[in-house]
C-alpha cells in the first residue's frame, strides 16, 4: 500500500495527493475512536476550551500531511517546500565542537524535515536512536517509500548500545531521540505539562548525562500548505557536570524539555501527535 501511495504521489504530484489526504483524515477522524478521545483531551488543555470537530479534523489532517510529505522528502524533492530555520547558531556551535550532540525531539511536526537539513550539508550526519523493533518497522516503511533511502539508526536494548552511541558521538554525529514517550517500565520523572503533572522518560536525558554531551531541543513544525519551520534550542550541556551533580542536572534538563515542548504546543497546537492519554496514571 505504501508503494502504491508513493507511486501515485510522485506521478500525479502533491496537490492531487493532498486532495485524497482530506478523505483519509476524515476517515480516521470518524472511525478512530481512541485517537479521537486522546486528541480531544489534549486539545482541550492546549486550547483552553472544548475543541470542536474542526479542531479535531485539523489535528488529524496535520498529522496525515506530515506523513504524506515524507514521500517527497525521502525522495529528495526539497524544492516542493518552504523551510524556515530558527536557532541555527545553536546547532552550528555544537556541531563545530566535533563532539557530537543529542537532538531531543518529540512526536511533533516532522523529524524528516529536520533530517533534510542534514542531507543538504555533506559534512553533517544525523542518526536516530530508538528501540530495535521500532527501527525494523521504520526501515521497512522507508524501503517501501524509497528503496534507495536509508536511515542511520542506532538500536537500543542491546548490550553494546551504549558503546555504539558513544562511538557515533565521537565521530561528530548528531543523534536524534524522541523523548516524549515512555516504553513499558522505563523510569520517568513527573513534571508540570499543560496544566497537570505528566510522566516524561528519564532514559534519553540520562544517556546524554552519562556520556557528558550537549543537548538541543529540535522540532520541524508543520505550518500548513508546503511550509515548515525548524527550531533548535539549547536544553542542557552535561560536558562539565560531575557524577555528584548529575541527578540534579538530569531532572532540571527533563523539566526544561517539558517546558520547551509545552511552549511549542501552545504556539502550534495541532502539531503534537501523541494520540493517547498522555496524563494517564502510571503504576509504581
């Protein structure tokens, strides 16, 4: 199905593809009851009012649009998009240092548009850090969209995962991590987020702290039509943090990440794509 959708999108163009996308978004809005409930709960918080059907549809359609645009971005059709870049100096500074950097992202906007910036700079390499099963699924999807597209992925959950991450950082690679979702019994920190306490994973930031690397927040926000805005912001720098200071610095960094994510959610509320109850109680 992905190969068929890719063929149609590349042959007929982006405009006809977006016409079909309208009906796809409408279908999932009508029949995705669980996702619809989660969307309503989130939008109620971020909009500070009960969301209407138009709000729910816009949320679903923004998500569908970023997925559809991956077809073009993975096939290097950057000419189809207008991409703004904010905070590039923060990114350039840490890359110039040559020690690698963690890019803490979220299920917000499009990470693919951020990777597009990396592909336009020959000396810059961007890799993703994720669990192995997720990596397998994503690589299968990428192969269907573009057999020549490869995504540099470092799998977590292996004995040598930490060594692989450290080696890639030493090579000056920028490592992307989506740090707004927990998996199973991963340790979390409860911090304020959109008016209530929410559990954010400690693992991604703890990895950066143990390896003593700088951390940037990154997101590629969808602005509608063919427009995106990439943002880089400083979150933390564990380079000079000693073992005795690590725990306090770690908690401060997670709280800063949650505050940064909240700020972007309020500015662009239809860009955060966590379609489940993010504020649900977690067992001890």
